[in-house]
């Protein structure tokens, strides 16, 4: 799945930035969180030939939780 996001100009996007869905509090709302993997990485230069640059995604905490449910259920039996 691809998502087109409107990101504010000046937002620090690094070469190793990843996008991850993150839960917001107890409401269960999800938002896209941009996370650099290395604090010292370089900024991603603009690429004139690409209309929508692609930021790789990382597995969300919600996905990890859902994937672990069968193991949790099996341990409880």
C-alpha cells in the first residue's frame, strides 16, 4: 500500500527516515510517524525528477501486537 502525505516544508527527512503507523494514546487513532534510524544521518536532498519521493516503511507497533496474539493465546492455554 502507498500513502501520499502532505509533509510540511522544513520537516527533517533524512536518508534513513522510515514511516511507521503509531497509535495515539488510548483512543486507538493511528498516525504516520517519521523516524530517523540514525540521528547523525544526512538530510535527503530533493530529487527534481520525482514528483513523490518514497519514504520506506517500518512495521508498526500495532502490527507487532497483532502478529504476537497467537503466541499469547497459545501460552494462556
